[in-house]
């Protein structure tokens, strides 16, 4: 990626800067200036990338595809009613599944020496799908954090806004935002023939003519970082931090153990968000600034940190398992385990941080006799 941005070695041996703006057709000098530089060539030959990425992507695909298929089936068929949090979890599961389905193309590409053999159209489809679904996970988890924040901190005031219609609109809005932000990738040829290595790359080297100027490139790349990561990241941190503090200060009438589980679940999700997505996007920022303004590249580090973003696909089904008692029961049933005893502490576990409607039975209290069950809406995580 951005392989033509830094100084390149010309045939005469002099270093010069690659042209960022529109090139003059047929100019031999422009052809020299827009060749991949030495750092890019070294990145494409990096043995660590050639080994680590296919291995991690293979593990992610093997775990994520069956895990998210099962999650989607349970969320759609066996958990109801479809509350806003369930809708967000369905969208997150679909997002994870779509990302996992394009990983085999990435695996073959890296195993084949970074040589793309599937053509220009499929390169565009795989690239846009890969990044759209990665950023969709970030935005969906942000929606989940906001829903959880409103449900815990402002349960009554936010009741009218936390409905299925607005949740579906939020999911549709995130996809429209993503398609608009990534439209430059969909409108250009992302393949590039690296003659020095005899390979054709897919998205690892971009033509400088893809966008008209350095300012346009900077606007595009900083938009990806700020709008699709930094703002959602700050919102998620603030929402989960406030949610945890509110739960810690509240007098939980459903038991100290449940309150601890709710706080722990929120902390785990926040930790997963920070661990999976933050390194990749902060390295992207460092790479963009260095590449556009200082002629240095950290793309090899960025490629390796992409593995962390993909690992989030494997975590979400386990989050659903620990967050939803219904999900636990279905998982235990299909794995052949005995159902949880309703009288045991585990059997009575209600996921305060779950993304569904919880049935909190008043029979769990000491004066349970004769009291009816009540329904209480809980938001995701």
C-alpha cells in the first residue's frame, strides 16, 4: 500500500520523490518515478509477512466461519424478541462472517508470494469487503456501547430511542458511511504489476493517480483514521467507562455477583476493542504521516497488525456465549452437555451485559412465593 509515495531509486542511481499528482501519459520519467521503492520491494519479500499472515488468517477463518454461522443461527432463530441489542449483534455476526469469507483469497495471495491471480474486479471486491467489514465491526461495537450506555445510565429517558427501527437505521447508516468512505477503492484498479519481482500485487501498491493530489490522499487516509476509528474509539471508551462506573456505584438489587459479571463483561469487551483495533489503526496513522511527508514506510508493521483486527472475528462468538444465557443453553445443548440446573448459581445467571431481553424472575429472591415474573430490558454488553 502506498508503494509509490516515498523516494525511489532511478536508473541513474539518484534518489528523487515519486510524483503524487496526475502523471503525464507516456512520460518515461513518470514511469521511473512511480515504480515501487526499495522499502516496498523489501516488504513484499518479507518472510515474516509471508508466514504470519497466512497462518493467522487461516486460524481466523477456521474458527470464525463456523462460530459466526452458529451465532447467527442462534441469534436469528432462537433468541427473541429482536431487541436493538440483538439487531446489533446480528449485524456484527454478519460482518464477521463476511470478513472471514474473503480471507481465503488473502491466504492464497500471501502464500503465492504476494502474487494476485484472480483479476482486477475480484481484487477490488475482496479489498473493499475486507476493509468495509473490519471498520463495520468497529462502528457496530460503538453502536453496542452506546446502546449499553443508554440502557444503564439513562434507562427511562432513552427508552423511546432504543427500539428496533432505530437500531436497523443505525446499521444501515454505518454501511452507507463505509461505502462512501471506501468508494475511491471501488472505483480504481487496485492491482499493480511489480516488474522487479515478477508479481502482481493487490492493494499493497497503489498508483499515485488513484487520487489527484497529496492533499486528497491525506484527506482520504485521515478520514479513515478519524471518522472510522478515532471517533468510534473515543465514544466506545467513554461509554464503557461511564457504564462500568455507574454499575460500580449502583445498588444492584439482583446481587453483587451479577453486578461483578456485568462489569467484568464490559471490561472484557472494551479490552478486546482496544487490543484488536487500536494497534492497527495507530500504526496506519504513523505509516500515513511518514509516507506522505517524510518518505518513510511502516507498511510491513501495518500488515502484521492487520492480524489483530481479524482476531476480533474469533472473539465475538465467545462474547455472545458469556453475555447471553440463552446462547449458553443452546451451545451446551449442541455440544452434548447437560442443561444448567435452574436452582444452581450458574443456572440462575442472567447476563446483565447481554444483548437481549432478560427475564428476571422474582422467584430468585427470598420472598419469591406468589410474586409474578417481570420483564426488564437490558442492552448489549
